[in-house]
C-alpha cells in the first residue's frame, strides 16, 4: 500500500519511559465504510489516540474512538505508527485487524526512521480489493485529486474501461466526484466517457442522485437558459431525462431564454 506522506505522524510519543518486550504483538481493529467520512478504531493506546487526534477530529464511543475521516486515511495514519493490516472482513462496512510489534525501548530522540520495525511495516498486507480501490481512479475522485485523476487516465491502456469501472459497491469514479461536489473532475470524467447512468448496487443511485444528495444545483441553466433536462431531451436520452425529473421535478417547468420547456412545449 502506498502510504500518503501529506502529514506524517510522529512516533516519538509511542515509546514510554519503561521498556517494552520485544516480539510481543499488539492488535487493534478499524471499522468503517469506504464511502463514509468517519470510522471507528478499537484498542488504541492513549498515546496513539492523541497522535491521530492531531490529524482528525474524534469522539469517544463504546470501547473505542471515532475519527472524522475516511477509514483508509485512518489506516494509512496507523501504518505510520507502525501497524500493518493482517486481515479484513465485510463488504459495505469493513473491519480491518491491524497489529504492531512492541519493540525494546528506544532513546526518546529516536524518530524511528531507521528502525527495522518501521521499514518492516511500510508495506501493508491489504486485500486486493482495498489496494485496487485506493490505487484506482475511485480514490482520486473521492478526494478531489484532479492531478491524480489525469495521471491515471493518461496511464490507462483502455481509458473507457478505467473511467466506467465500478468498485464492489457499484460506485464509479463519477459517483464519488459527483457526491463530493468536485465539478471539474466530473467534467473531466464525462469528457472521457464516464457513464452518467451508472447505478450503485444497493440503492441503484446514479451520479446525478449523488450530486443532488451533496447539494449540487441540478437545475442550473447555461448561457442559453437550458438545463440538463433540456440537453437530455435534445439528445433523445429519455433514460437520463427520467432520472433528472425524478431527482429534481421542477426541471420540467424551467424554460430556456426562448421560452421553451425541456419537454418541447413553448410558454
């Protein structure tokens, strides 16, 4: 797993005044959905909670701590603290089991950059599904990383396949970009052939549904006063038109600058 270095967490605080026994393994559990902005971690030591709290807002829950961040961000941060993923279960909501080897005590000034434990844990044993999601277009779209989206598109052997690929929950990169309001990325994905009608597995939601849920302006008009529904009808895309009407019923009654309704009537 590629560990993000946007903000490293210092491991200095993890070393107590008393030496710990070498070879002893310590386990924690991380629980969350790839599509959510919060997660729960169980079994953290007080010093580790403080280290993560420096990056993410947190609240106390039964037997654990909830952090306001996507679960993969939390996992990446725990990797920086010396943990590695040893197993995971679940699909919609996943529980990762992580372990860290307790080592002999180090000088307080040691930053662990040259410790064997740190290098040993740098490569995390994720499942293929998790690795694919994080390294793929979904993760970049989810985080609004436009530069990364473009890089992945440029590297793709078959751009259409990469753009339209869905994860285990049926989400495409366009779903993630639309849900989080990243308009520029949505435009980029659509230019490369993203499927605006793609539906998620459980709720059968399209990117437009996700955009509406995020507060996006579905009834926005262009310079000619046309809405997305005008465009859909102009291109005879009745399936898209039905989705737009379902998502924003008032679109039917919005006229363009020439007084034309989307369904072809003049006012």
